[in-house]
């Protein structure tokens, strides 16, 4: 079973494809990416989740925190 990372402070222009690519370019396997949208407007809310294998989460946090 994998882990789900909360990713906050995303640009409203960020897409699921671009977020997944960011993690993959850093060398991490990504199982799924979800960017949360507002129910009423359909616009992104500025945060999302990245699901990845259990062992990669700590390394991903260390490598990508603040980017």
C-alpha cells in the first residue's frame, strides 16, 4: 500500500500532469495525482495529493519541500 502526500500552496495554473511530472523528474514513482477543485466554481483550490509507494514519501518530502 502506498502513501498520500498533501501538497499545498499550488499555483492555480498547476495541472495534475505537471505536478506528476515534477515528482517524476525528481526521480520518484507516482501512482496517482489529484488536484482539488472548488465544487461551485470548478476552479482549483491550490492544493492536492500525490500518491506514491510507501518508502518514497520521506525522500520526496526532503527533496521537494519548498519548491
